[in-house]
């Protein structure tokens, strides 16, 4: 009986050694030109912050497509969710960067957030940053100060996220050169870029 237990133990040890030896080979099957590790990604998809009763969630700047970059003078949209946990309405009145972008625009001049409500600014840019001062490839972060009418201001490091995976469906802002009509052609009314939503 003792000999039978020893033989079973040897068979189990041999089986375990075979599985342990083949595991790295099986893991390597996902390698190659389309491996997940070959694709650009951001360590974070957005950042969160708060000031008084206002919460900023999943805040990000939409960067270039994979393998490309935003160039000086380009524009980029910002996406986020604004939540008001207070009892009074508030309004996002301004955004300002650390000098990475020289201009900014909030559609409608600001974003109103009712008490107890959230406003999701996603897949349709309501905040546009312009006059980029340096190239951005994605993965960087930009210091942005958000100013609210009631809650005050908060400075946040906002990641620049590559237009890949989930963010591939988000509307980019056309580059200044892409929005100009071809030489000798007039711009058609209504031919300006309207983000899809």
C-alpha cells in the first residue's frame, strides 16, 4: 500500500512539472504584432476631483489617434462629468491650463449644473482647448483649473488620452488646417464640423 502512494505521488509531480513547463509557452500565444502590450494606452482614463459641492469625474483631454500627435496650434476637446451634490445650482464658468493650451471655449459660455444633478460632457465636446503650445502624443497630463460660480476653483492634472478603444467614438476637434476649404473653393454653409452625439 505504501508503494502505491509513492507511485501516485511521482505521477502527480510529473504532471505538475509538465503543466508548469507549458504555461509560459501558452502565455506567449497572445504575443505578436497585435498583442495588447503593443497598443498605446493611458494609465488612467480620467481623473476625479472635488471643490465644495461640485465633483469632477472621469475628466480627460482627448488626444490624437494612436501613433499620431497633436501639434502646436491644434485644438483638443475635454470630456468629463460634473456632479452637484449641493442644494443650490452652480455653473462651470471657466477653464484655464498651465500654458499648454493658450485658448479655451465653453459652449454657451458655461455649463449649468442643477442641485443633486450630474451633467455628462461625453462624445460631444462642450469644452474646447485651443492654441496648443507643444506636441502631445497621449499619456501626458495638463494642469487645468476649473472655476465654478459658487464652489470656487480647483486645479487638476488632467490626462491626455489617445483616441483608442472606448475613446475612438468620441468626437475630435478638427485641426485648423483640416477646417480650411481647399484652395480655390468656397466654404459651403453648414459644412463646418458638428460633433456626432
